[in-house]
């Protein structure tokens, strides 16, 4: 479309201008001695903006090679510019080992209501002693910053009136993209995540209104993903090549093995599930030689059930939904999963599983209109799982 092309070119000119201005201010800050900016070609070198927020230096580009080894570094990454002319700053913790080794990146908060994902990464970082480490672990904690502020899944976008954007459908983003969410993703991916990662893990939970079991989403045909996933003491894995625009998929597309742990319900800190995923992540860091110590419990001990497909049960009616099975329960083909009643209490629908598998997620909001996904059952089918298309309810048939 010619109009769209023109729009996009205009925007690129505008963004290029503003990036040049940002470069100039970084240079001035460096000259003033407020920053330790180091030169480097595109995609390398740390750029300090010269600002300090609540005691944390601000970077607009990070190369962990520039950081002092043997200690932890607490920084803000300057994300996308806001309508008020400031920026969304993202919290970054780098544990830089005394000795060289693998560089891991742990991400959380891509959805703003997934609190256990943030706490899991915090707890892993707390357990690390850089003086004893070989390699680097970078934690990026509150990626969808404005969504975290209001504890909601999606990014509140102000493009054409208030809108909501799922940041985990935007990766790898575009620094010149049409939405703030796309530009934020592009800035993080190009200047923080990709340049500092040999391996990565993107932590999530269920979403508001969707309770989930502890499970892992990842592509087991990737050897490192299989190795890492099998080190988690959790009950389920969805072996899947992933959904377009998802962060862990963007990592994989540039050759960085990555997968997504799912840590229970949204909005809460689920301490039991957090402990499982902290143990699993420390197992991974031990397996790759970043830290020492014996491997803890793994998937083998947890009896992890691996499925290559997620069967969605979709509501056909409106009304209140009662479930007949619990999370992590084995279900068989034909088994009743849920019963739905209208406002008179009359049964309007009974939902049965068409597959044999394990309950991975269910809708926790008691009422539902037609078209909502009520439950996901992870199961195995003989042929490999295709990439899923969007579901008509707009949420996608992808339980993360
Ligand atoms: Zn999520």
C-alpha cells in the first residue's frame, strides 16, 4: 500500500533524527565525566546516558564485557520514550563472574501481571556469587514496564487513543516500529538481550483469569533447549516450535537457544512453584559450568509428561463454568472437563476432552462467553505440532 509505505518512510526519518540526538547527548555526558561510555561498533559497547536514577546508572546499550568481573551490577536500561518525553526504564542486574564462561540472560515481566516470573529471576540472582562464577548471568526483570505498573498483561499504547498491545507478540521488535511496544522490544532486543546472550530463558506465568500448572514451553528438537528443560523438576512440558512474535522464539531465530517456563498463576507470588523454577534454573547454570555444586531435582524425578500439542476447550455458550478436573490431572478422551450453567442454573453445555493428556491450564474467571478458551490439555499426537495460528477470541490458542 503506497500510503503505508510513505507513513513508514516518514517515521524512519523521524526516528533516525531522534536516535542521532540521543547519540549526541550520550557523547556530552561522557565528556562531562559522568559516564564510562566505551566506543564500539554497532551492536557492541556499553553506552551510559549519564543519568543516575535512584542510585542506578542508566544505559542505552550494554555489553557485559565492559563490566567489572567478580561483582553484581545494577542498572536501568533506557527503553522507549514515553508520551511525556521521559522513558520506560527497565531494571537490569548483571552477575559478572570472575572467570569467563557462558553468558545467560534471564527475562521476566514481558507480561505485566506475571509476578512469579519476576520473583523467580530475583531469587536466582540472589543465589549467585560472582566471585565464584565462570560466565555471566544478566537478569532483565520488568520488560513491559508500563504494563507492570498497572499489573496488567498488555502494554498500554497511546498511538490512536488508548489501546493494549501484547508485547509477547512483537519480538524481535523494530526500533522504528509503528507502536511504542514494537520500538521498546526492538531497543531491548538489539541493544541489551541479543548482544549479551549465549543462552536465554524467558520466564512467564498464566495470565489474569487463566490458572496454569507448572510447565515449560520449548522446542525439544533444539539440543540445548532439551538439555535445559530436562533440568527442571516440573510435571509438564509442551514441546512446541512456538508462536510468532514470542520472545523465546526471537532468541531462537538468531541462534540463541531459549524456552519459556510457566510458573503458576498471574498476580501472585506462588512460592512453591517459584522454588521449583529456581532449582531448575540453578541446575541449568551448574550444567553449563557457570556455577558449581550438585544438580538438584530434575524432570526425571518430577515425572515430566511431554506433549507436542495443546488442546483448547472453547466455550460454546455463555454462563458459569465449573470444572470436573484439577490442574496437572491426567484426563482421557471423552472425559467431562467442565459443566456450564446459565443464570437460571440450567446446564447449557458440557465440555469433554477430545484427547488424552494432562490439564495444563483453565479459565479461573467463573463466567465465560462463547469463544473463550476454558482449558488447555497438553497431549501427544503422532505428527509434529504445526505453528499455531491466532484463535478467534483474540487471545491466541497459546497458553502463556
Ligand atoms: Zn506471559
